[in-house]
């Protein structure tokens, strides 16, 4: 299905969590000189204009990144992520929000490479336009990222950060995430994989983290952030989560510093909460 457009949700609370962690991971990768691949299975449009119709419809960014920019009490680990956002908004007004590819691109070094998958034709064209002049560092493919990813694993340098971020607009996405990860781990067990998922009342969403833990993993981290109580009718997303395979050993302490602050700042009611658990040898 190709109805999903992330522009409706750009900069919301889920993007704040996802892109903050993504920037932390890339900065950790950059501590070593050896190059790496950044691979995004559902790249979207790359960047999003917050003053256009898609983003304006629900203005979800106002309850997400809009609550954080300009605050004086931002925890230090969040500042790198916010710098990426500010660097796209040189006027000082929040008009553009960077999706995952545009969060990653400023952090990639000369020898690092980016591989982006996006099936939606309109979003794919926007991606092509955004990265047309990056010197060949990025390859953009209009194909299913769940299977297309296999062509790049393992990468030549044996280092990769993979973001698996489907819209879950069909229930089979939950099963496909697990199937795709099993194949990824078979091909390249030492890669770092990040799975985003929505916090919903549905069984599929509630069970996904536990199913991910049952994969043959040596090291993992699970973080979720709820910003409100689940709705009485069970409709809508009340939070989001990330499951990281082979995370940096430093990531749990960083999240312990930031999550309480994010919970308080992004809370929409007294149902706001977070979970942080990990198994890192």
C-alpha cells in the first residue's frame, strides 16, 4: 500500500525519539575512522516543509519538536539532534523538519555511504531531488526496502547502521519486520539495526518488542516513550518505541539522562511514561 505519507506526522513526538537516537548512533559510529553504510528501508521524502498542507493538517510537530526548540534546559545529549534541525532553519523559524535521511546526511563523512529505499513515487522523487548533488554518496531505490536491503549486506567495510521504519499501515508489516531482520542477521550479524514501532493498543504492536527479544541476539536495547494515555476507543498512537540490535554500550546511560526530561516536556496528559531496558554484554 502506498497511501502513507510521513509528512502528516513530521516532527511529532515519535520523530523526536527516533531521530535523537539515530543521531546518537551515528555520532558513535563516527568515533572510528572506518567508513560505514547508513541504510534506511522506508526513507520517506527526506525533509518536510511544515508550512505545506500535509504537515499543517494536524500540525503534529507543535506537540513534538516544537516543544523542545528554544528551551534553555535541554539535556546535553539532545543538542546534536536539535542542531540538525536548526541548521535546516537558518531564519530561526521552524519551517523544515529533517526526516531520517536528512538527519543522517550531515553526519556522514567523506567515505561513508547512504542507501535509501522509498516505494512511494512522489516521495522518491523528492528524495532524488534532495540528494542529487551529494557527489554520489547516496543511492536511492524505488523498491521494497524489506528485501532490497539484502543487496547491501554485509557492506564492504563490515560496518552498517540500518533503520527499519515501516508505517505499519498493514498488519503484515509486523511479521515482515521479523522476517527481514532474521535474514539481515543471517547475512550480517554484527550490524546495528534500529526498528521503530508505534505504541498502539493492538496486539501486533504490543507484542512486537517481545518477539524481537526472542531473535538470536547477543546485544539489544528497547526504549519506548508514551506521551498520553491510550484513547478509550483504542484509536491512534499514544507513543512510540525503538528496538536497537547491537547498540553502543553508552546508549543506556545517555537515554537515562534524556528520557525523564522528554517525558515531562512532551507529555500531553498524565499517561506520559517511558520504558528503558537492555541486554548489553
